[in-house]
């Protein structure tokens, strides 16, 4: 779904714990709460493992359910997983 001129964006923010790789360093609840205050963010959620099949299914469902046309996904990079 692409926004048309004059329509508001519908942004979803997905913050992954990546187990404890991110959650052990960053307060993800605070990140999610802050994201909810940003313009055009209609959904902000925390996920334990966004890269897993269940995590990806949850993201797909929220995109459809909330008619999102933009997403931001915060995850760990490869070096953080080593």
C-alpha cells in the first residue's frame, strides 16, 4: 500500500530484543513508548526475535491489520549476534 498525496503516512515501528543482544543494553520498552509519540506512527511493538518465523509472521499481520505503508525495524547486526 502506498500513500497518495494528501494522505497521512501509516508507520509501524518494530523493536527487536534479539534475545539479550539489544534488550541487555537498551531499554526497548522506552524505545517503543517513544516511537508511539512520533508523527504518523500508528503501531509500535516489541518483539523477542523479529528474525524468527513467528516474529516475521507477527510483523506481516500487524502490517496488514494496521494498513501500514512504512515500517521501521530495529534489530541487531551480524557482529552483535557473534
